[in-house]
């Protein structure tokens, strides 16, 4: 997956933007017993990020880290930020303008926008 991503970025002459999940380890230590599954997925993501960074460095692709705060709560259409915008796990619905999107797609768009700004 990391290899594919870096190859695509190279072909498109793009950089890669990722959420900066620094501090994830500390948070995990606390919740390790409660959420073993979550721990596992967090670690996998951390490893994936390390791998992307490594491959991107080799290929000379810039990697930007974006503050993950509000990336899944901000409307890309009107900019309205609210926890309620994401009431269902996979869906985003803006309480201000009614914009509807898949939560992951919306977060990705916000990450892209934060990275170029
Ligand atoms: Zn909106």
C-alpha cells in the first residue's frame, strides 16, 4: 500500500499529506486493556506511516503532516466545524449547509486542503 501510494504520488508529481498522529502511543498505553483491537489498528497505521515516509524519502516525495484536529468535523463546502456533523460513523452531514459526504473522503479532502495552505 505504501509503495503504491508513493508510486502514484511520483507519477502525478504530488506530495503526500498525512494526519500527524503524534502522541498516539501515550494514548494507547492508557486504553490498551480496554481496546486491544483499536491498539492494533493504531499500530498498523503508525507502521504504515513510517513506511510511507521511508519510501517517499527514497523517491524524493515531500510528506506533509497535518493536524488531525477537526479533519473529520469540518464541512468542505461552508467551513462549519461541529462534532455533530459526523453523527454516524461513516457519514458526514453538515448541520449548517446540509452538505453530505463519506466521512473518510471528507477528512481526506480536509487533509489535502490543510497541507497546501
Ligand atoms: Zn457546510
